[in-house]
C-alpha cells in the first residue's frame, strides 16, 4: 500500500492552561508538569467533527495523482462523532461527491487511525477497493467536562487525512511497509479507565494511572512487534510518532527505546491530546524534516484498551 497524500486541519483557537485555574483550580505549572501541555486546540461554534474532517481532506486532496471522485473506499475514524448515523465518512462522501465509494466508520479510541489503515488493507486484499481515504477527526471539546480535574484539561480538537492506494501511483508516494494492532479489552481497568457517555458525564478518565501504565507498556510492545517482524530495530527508525496523550508517556517510550529526542515528533505542548488524529497531524506538521528513504514508526494506545503500530517510508520528495 502507498500513501499518496496526507494533511491536517487545526482550529485557530488555543486554550491556555491558565484558563483551567478559573474552572477547576488547576494551575499552569501543575498541568504542564504532569502532561506536558501548555495550550490545546478548541473548535469554534461553527466547527464540528465533520467540518474539520472536510478541511483536512481539502488540504490533502490537491496533491493526489488522480481525481478525488475515483476514491472507492472512505474510512472515518473518531470516538467523538458529530453524528453516529450519518458519520463523518458519509459527510466527506457527500461534500466531495465521491459516488462510487464504500463508506465505513471505525472507533477504537485513540487507536482508530491504525485500525482504519488495517481496514483499508483488508479491502485492498479482497479486491474490493484500490483507492481509499482515511479521515481521523476528534471534537473532544464537544464532550469533555472542563471541571473534571482528572482529564478536563487534556483534550484538543483537530483532524487529519491520508489518501492511500493499493499500487504505487506517483514518484512522491510513501510506502506503508506494515501495520499492526491488538485489542486489549481483557487487561487492567480497560472498560472503566476512559469512557464517553454522551448523556451521562461526557468524556472522562477516572483511572489515568491505569491508562499510563498500560500505554507505556503496550506502545513499546506494539512498536517492537512490528519492527521485529520487518527486521528493523526501533533504534534504526529515522523518526517515531507516538500517540500524543501525555509527555510522560512519550518520555517513557524515549527512555526505554534508548532513542534521541530529535527522533520524536511531538505536538502535545501546543495541541493537547487530539485523539486518533494526533499521529497523522504530527506527521503532517513535520513532513519537511523527513528525507527520501527515511523510515517512520507510529505507535498508539487507545482507551478501551487497544494498541497499534505502523511503519512507513518516504520514497519521493513530497
């Protein structure tokens, strides 16, 4: 599989840590020390999961080597939907008049993007699609409770998009070397540690310690598994993009893998936790750093629980 183009969209508004002192009593220093977050993105009143998804697609569509209407598979990834019936994937289909596409929405919390890539892999293998677009979009602020001192200050809003083809279509394509995921609903406090009950409390993380422990463990395991399968050492990766959940998790990964800070793409200080869109946003923000031939590893962990990883390689100049 090959990535033909990718892009992202971020709302203009940034909410600083100082805001939460007046809401839940948490200081800038307290939040930053524990999370690495200084500000987080906030969607405007006119924005939602669907509109941000369309903006992300628009930002990437100009660079695909085919007409967007040739897409035959659309995957939407989110745990913070605007609508659970007419999903963000359907919204993208309508906005871009992609008439002949199969349309699927997936949610495995912050692992959703990696699972979406696996779904594309399955459709390609079955011969049911050749060109796909994945849109990951999170409107966390629509659901989060700012007064909650456990997690109300963590969440950011944003979207990202990746166009993928079964065959290489351009000299600028990036190669997807491999993708891996694992469900982890059987471990720890998986079902209760993070949840979103729309009519009863919203997006909450009552057991952040459990999330932290398992995220540190399984994000490293997921990357090790995919690297070993492909005869690559994690230290040999040119860059690593971890899910942007907490700077302490990212630092733990860096320490345990024995890698240099310069190999990590990190945007949590400015954006907060942008959910399943976070890794692609980080890739899109840092694309100019990546040189042809560079190999990049993704590693993620989602509430519920689940983990996943992916290895890609830049082939051309894009």
